[in-house]
């Protein structure tokens, strides 16, 4: 495969983490999900828990959006050190994440999960953007099996996390999370299965264009 | 391939028609795009031009939506002969289209382009739903090359048709056109190329599920 940064955006419980990890293993390239959180935590001095919670799931209030002029200050993914001081925590974390994602893409091929990486790297031609989604019931079953979430609460948990990811994505990018045109390839993991999703990404990412 | 009805939804100029036609040829199964329009025209007594224009691009007015209770009367895709008489032309055409799409899916494997077929056939497990999209510039170039649209007007033409398709889809299904979770596979034809889109559909549709 030629040099390629693969971003994986994913509905909660869709298997996107596993798919991204397996793709990275097949290609022998770095995989950034929790590792990205750890690096941001080290650089910012915040705890990994805070970075994880506020860096992808924070839902900005309407009042906050009005006061700051909404997404527009952040949509360009350009931040100065001075600006960062004046930001609220979720936007500070996003600034660190954005900076790191750009650095990682500059370094070489890798797989990056979540954190609006598709939008941060929108203008790079050596990136390939994937969205993984699936049926609500399957996703609920997966979070029960993999994360020990209570079965009765699982559907609610999945919906709530997706709602927050969508709100965060909207805040940062002013785009609709999960809208196919934001990505290069969108896969229904309930229909296709995890293994086939991996195969499809391996068959397409970095394979070049042409019609 | 086991029995499978493939629906292709597509942004204007994305090559979705060509992709669907090529997939159908490879599989030796019927292809419905203009043919669907012709059958609806024959059954309804309307001209093919009217069926095409009002059956996918009609944008219902806000007043009309309020007066009829919006999409809700049509979202179930259930129409009686009496109801149909009372409908406005675009909804009458949609009723004929819906009926025909269900008949075609019942008959056997085929490829159906557009006309909210993904939503009409949502509950059938033997259907596979694809969305094809691409970069605006590529799509504009394709409509210039394939349909002789004036180059200066091409981007506006493409945007306008997509806007109308999205509005029609919203009216009929109450869902967002192009939202990845409506489909099983979404492909960026600008990035992947027409040939690879065909290959990916052939490799996935009807291939069964499993993870």
C-alpha cells in the first residue's frame, strides 16, 4: 500500500475500533485511539479520562455556541497558543487533538479513530476516510459483550454516545456526523460483518483513484 | 450470488446509473432506471417526462406538507386505490413507483436506481442498499460529458438536482438523503473510481452477513 492515513469514524458499538485496529495490524502501521488520548493527556497535563470524555463527547450548550460564535472559530482547525488559553476545556482538548492528528498524518501511514480526524485531514490527498455504522440492536449487543454495559441500558447508552459524538462533530466541523459525503467509504458492519469491513478497507484505502 | 435486490441511490453526476447498469450486466439481472419510469407511465397514463420529473425531483411546498400532514401519509408506503385518487400528482406517481418497486423485488434479483427504493424495501432482508456520491467538480464534469449540460451551468445543475432529490426523499421517507445509516454501503466514486465501485458492490451485495 502506498502511504495512507486511514481515519475511522464510527457509531458506538459498530465495531469501528476493532476494525481499525485489525486494519492497522494487517498493514503494520500505528493505530491511534486510546494512544491519541494518552498523548493529548501528557501534553495538556489533563487526565486521560478528562481528555476522552471532553474530547469527543462534550455537547456544547446553545448559550456557549452563541457566546463563542459557534463552530466557526474551530472549523478551520487553526489555533494559536494564545487562543488556546482563552478556550473552554473541550475546545482546548480539541486544539491539542487537532495538532496531534496533523503531526501523525505528517509522519506517515497510520489509522486514527474518531476525534473529527476526517475533517482535520480533509485537505490531504493521502488520507482515506471511513465511517462504520450498524443496526442499533447489534451495537447494543456489542457494548454488552465487550464493555459489560447492562443489557437493559445498552440501547440507551449507544444512542446517547452517538448523540454526543454527533453534537461534538457539528460543533467542531459544522457538518453532519455520518453523512456519507464526508467520507470515502461507509460500511454497515451489521450487514457486512467485521471481517468483510476490514477486507474492504484494505482493498480500497491507499489503492489510488481512477475510473 | 444468492437472490438479491440492489438499490442504488446516487448524487447527480456520481456515475450511479453507470455503476448500477454495469453491476446488473455482470450479474445478468434486470436493471430498472428509465425502464421503471416507462412502466409507471404506462400504468398511470402519464407521460414518461412527467413521471421522471415529478417522481424524483418534485419539491413539495411547506404549505402542502402542512395541509397533508407532511410525509406521514406516505412514509409507510401503503396506498389504497381510493387514497391515490385524492393525491397530488407527485404522490400519485410515488404510489405507482412504490407498488412497482415492491413487485419487482418480489419477482427476483434486480438493480433499481433511485425513487426511494431503499426505503420502500427497508424491511426485506434480501435487499442491499448502496449510495454513490462524489466531489462536486467531478460530478459537474460528468454531466457535461454525458448529458451535454453547459459547462458553466453544470455545478448549479448538479446542486439543484441533489437538492430536489433530497427534498423528495425527505417528503416521502422523513429521512435524510445520503445519511450513511440508510444504506449498507456508501461509495465515493471520485475517490474510488467507477470500476472499483462496481467491484465493491459485486463483492458485497448478496454475499450474506456475518462477523
